[in-house]
C-alpha cells in the first residue's frame, strides 16, 4: 500500500472551505482528513478540469486575429482548419503533448477536447495523451465513433446533422455543441438536438437559460476567448450570474489554444474580475467538469487524490478571503506539485 501524508490549508468539500488539516492519501485516494494546527504554508486544492479545449490548434499559437470569427475558426475552410490540414501528424502530436504538459503544470488534470480530423485526428490526440490526465474527446467526421462523443461546431438544422447526432447517441456517445457564441440563431436548433453539453452560450436569453436548467444540460463558458475573438465586450454576455441563479450547471473552459493559453487560474481570475462571480462558484466551475468522466473532484474522505500543492506563504499571512486570494494572487505560478490519483486515461 502506498501512503502519503500532506499538511497545510486545504480547500475542503463542496464549499471549498479553507481549513488547516492533515490529509492521508492511500493508493491514490484520500483516506482521512483531520483538522489540526500546522505551521505549514502549503495550500492544498482539488485539481481542475478544463471543460472545453481545441488543443490541436496549438500549431497556430498566437495567430493574429485580423478577420471575423467565422473566417478564423469555422469549418471547413476557416484559418485554423487550413492550418490543421497542412500540419504533419508528428508535429500535431508534439504540439498537443506540449499543451497537455502545460495544462498539467498549471493545475489541470482533466479536459474535454473538440478534435478535428476524423478518426485519425482522435488517434493523434490519443498518441499525445498523458495517462495521469483524464481526457474526454469529442470527435467529428467519423471520429466520434472512436471517441467519447460527437462535437458539433454549430447546429445548422440539416437532416444530415440530425442523423449524425442520432447515430452517435445510438452508439452510446455524448453529444456536445457550440451554441450562442456569436449570436442567437443557432441556439434553438441546438436545443432541438438534445445535447449533453452546450459550449459558450454567450448570447443566451432568459428562456434559453431556463431550458438548460430544466433539461439539466451543463453549459461550458469560455469568457477570455469570447472577449478576445469579439463574441462579446459585455460583462452580461455570457449571462453567468443568471445561469447560476437559475440552477444551471456551469463549467469553465479555455477554448482555442491558438488564441488563449489553457491556464484555468487565468480563466478564473478573468471571470471573477469581469463578471464578479464569487470564488466558491468559480471553483465549482473549475472542477465540476470531472462529471464528464463520471468523477467528482473534491477534497473529502474517499475522494480521489487529484490535488495541487501551492505556496500560500505570502497571501496566507494577510488574506481575509483565502479562496479569492487563491484565484487572484497565488494562481498557477504558486503550484509546487501536482498529485494525480488518476492513472487510467479515458477517451
């Protein structure tokens, strides 16, 4: 049996309550948590799940944003798709490996990726995988059948699209769709396809929010990408506060690695600054995406030991609100170690 004991201030349970504790880890799981006085300046945080990425796009990192969103990213001939087609497979795998390593180093131990390129595109991401980082791959163009699910760029309402969704669901696959990123015209048709996950929802109305809540469809928001790519310049878009108040499950993602670094701490700090969302809700958004893997990531007895250890010395001496200081002052630069109890990679 492998055992390790950690000491420090841990962010415990559903409310991420900061407590000075001793944590016993046995065989990749938390076996015991004991409240105790400690002189340790270590902070212990549940690892994050990045609920929406396009990490193949790393090959076009920091491409100039000099054209409309559709010309940059829309299939089949947006700039990113041309870059992906032109990039050799070995280079794509290397780029995705680097980005997975970056995500892990900045606190992410699970992610959901929209993978272009059909079956071969899914295979390339599997080649890039780190077994300590959980993956949910949403394929397309046939790749959905060798992945965890089908990822639709935007719903158009065609018969072919409806049939593709039907076949994916019949094969037991999840279905995720971008909706409401640049406007409202694709939202109703997206709901008609009964998705398991909606990406962006930047321009959701109150009626759309109620439908997502009533149908228990999780929403992934990607605020930095929305602002950078011109989908919004308004702290009411996406309507995050209204989503939370309606009882929606809201996950956090970083979107396109071409334009946005997949650092969940940076995404959280932006969300808190622009949208004024409280730290507890943001921490839930940063971790609840693990449900896509059938997992729950909280610091609690019996839970997985998917943890971040951080240097909390400076804020720990002065903070009045450790959860806010974690997101806005410590950040990914404070990480001293990433512990993964997750050793089985998943499509």
